[in-house]
């Protein structure tokens, strides 16, 4: 490596370090102009760090971890969800079931079931505090760990939650590299996720727990490639028990287990494969039930389903096709049709998943992951609510495919934060339109140019 090249590498890393520091400690969510400048500057540095051949794999690993630790002592500045995480964890520590009560009920009655209850309620906001928790049991375990180590100090809980997320990302790096090696793909691809400013800021910075979910998911896919499908099923169940989104992927495993047999079996089906598939699904379901058992009560299912259902019936943010359908509804009916459209969209997703399950080749791991990428993307493209951190899953899936449109999405999704620069909160749909125009344009470009390299 020449002296000049080495200095350029150090300069890129140094600039990124300074930018991350300013992002972590000197930015408010309402400062949209400053947010945009820092965001796009970090992405420029990120792209050049990825593309430079003078930086070794181990150096990029070290840099990725360094950038995450810059946020260690920062309070999340783009999201307030962490207050609910801390609330739930402390409820469990006190022996209370977080699925059975509303934070606002305690506050309205003047009760303090946990330390700093009023501060946590005010931090999470009235909307969050008026709904039952929708975080699955392994996610709750992470919240409990934070409560165990810091039951009376919000700042201490933030640090514990952040360390868990950093460890999960290191786990993704470990399994992701191994899976890339088995798929004969460049191991440097993992840095499209690990070094991505979106991932560092939204996950480590803002304490969203997608990395824990993705750690189990990528670990499961790696074990599946090793033909260790029982362990893969357990890991995928754990992934679902952090965030429910991997449930969408379950139909896509059909072809992995049930392939056309070389033997002349009836209807050409591999009945051993069918048996394995049923066992695979049974292990996943059983594991999820076992993980939920400590929280079981007669009210659990009702409260949890109502909470999850709110995302389809009531909430709308950063949507794409849904906003078009909503405007059509306004035109013909004169009012917001979210209650109807919100029920139709999941049905469309199920139909799409069934189509790619039975009519698209998903027999190899790369084909399977590509199907996951497009199945999930279809769901997000038709959803009523697409928070920025949702894009973490398409990003990690894209690492193992030839498609990189989620990387572009991670760049432009910052435009959705323009809504928070308005008081009160209000979306500017022109920014949403620009975001999705860029994403769809690049997606179409990639589909038409199958050999394209970003």
C-alpha cells in the first residue's frame, strides 16, 4: 500500500468518525437540513470505504465496531421506542406481565410500578403508552437484561440495550461471512450491511432490535445450508420471537425440502422432503409457543393480536402504493379507507408469497434468499407503515443476492424523517414520492440489467 493511499484511507475513516460523533451527540430529529447533510456525507464515505481495495477485511471489521461504539453513551435522537423497551423490561423484573397492561393505565391512576415510570411514559409518548406491547418474548428478554443491569437509571439501560445490539451485529458478521463463503460470494459483501451508516445509526444509534432478529435468521440460513435443518428451525423460531417479520418467509422453504424426486414416486413428489418440511414447521411453531409460555394468560392472545392489528388498521407512515390507493379511496368515497385497504394489502402479500413459493425456483440457498428479498419488499411496498428501520432486513438479504436496491433504499429513506421537522408531525408526500421513485427506478434498472454491479 502506498503512503498516499494509506493516508486517504485514514482520512476517510477519520471524517466518518467525526460525522458519526456529531450525529450521535449534536443532532435533534427536527433538524432535517443538518440530518440530510450528515447522512449523505456518511454514505459517500461508506461507499468509498467499501470500494477501496487498499483496506483489508480486518480493518473494515475494526472500523465497523469503532463506529458503533461512538454511539455508546448517546441517547437515541431519531426514535423514542427505547423508552417502551425499558418499561417492558422493568415490568418483567418486577414480576409483572408486560402484555397485560397499558403504561397509561398506571400513570392515570398515579401508580409507579417501576422506577422512573413517569419519565419513561413521557418519553415513549401518549400513542405508544396507550397500546399493549407487541414485542415478542426474546425481544422482551433483551429488555429484561437491560433491567437487570440497570433497573433505576434510563441512561444505564440504554447502554446495555446498545451493547446487545452491537453483539448481535458482530454475530451477523460472523454467520454472514461464513454463509458468503459457502455460497462462493465475495466475503466483502457483508460490509454492505455491517458498515452501512443506516444500520449503524438506526440500529446501534436508535436501539432498534432488527440485528438480534437478523442474527438468528442468518444463523438459521447458514445452518440450513449445512443441512442442519433442526437447528435451523430453532434459530428461525428465535428470529420470529424477536420480530414477527420472518413469519413471511415460512412458505418459501417449501421447495428447499420438497423437490422433484429422481425416483418414480406418485405425482413426482419427495415424500421424505414433505415429512421434513412438516417437521421443520412443527419445530418452529413449538419453539415459538415454548418461548411465549412464560407470558401466557387468557388475555395474551387478544391483547397481542389487537396491538399487531393496529399497524394495519390505524397507522400510516412512509407508505408507497398504499398512499396511491388511499387517494383513490378519497376520490371515490370521500374518506380514508385504511380500515379496508389495510386488510387487503396483507392478502395481496400472501398471494404474492404463494406465487413465488410454487412458481419460482427456490431450490438453492441463493434462490431462496432472493425470494425472501422480493417477498418482503413486496410486503413493504404495499404496507400502510414503513418505518426506516424496517429496511434492515432487505439490506442483509441483498448481501447474498445480486440485487442492491435495498442499499439505495437505505440511502433515500432518510427523506421520511422530514415529517419530524414539522411541529406537529406531518408528512410531506413529495419527499415520500422522491424516495420511492429512486428505489423503484433502481430496482427496475437492476431487473433489466441482471449483471449490474453497484
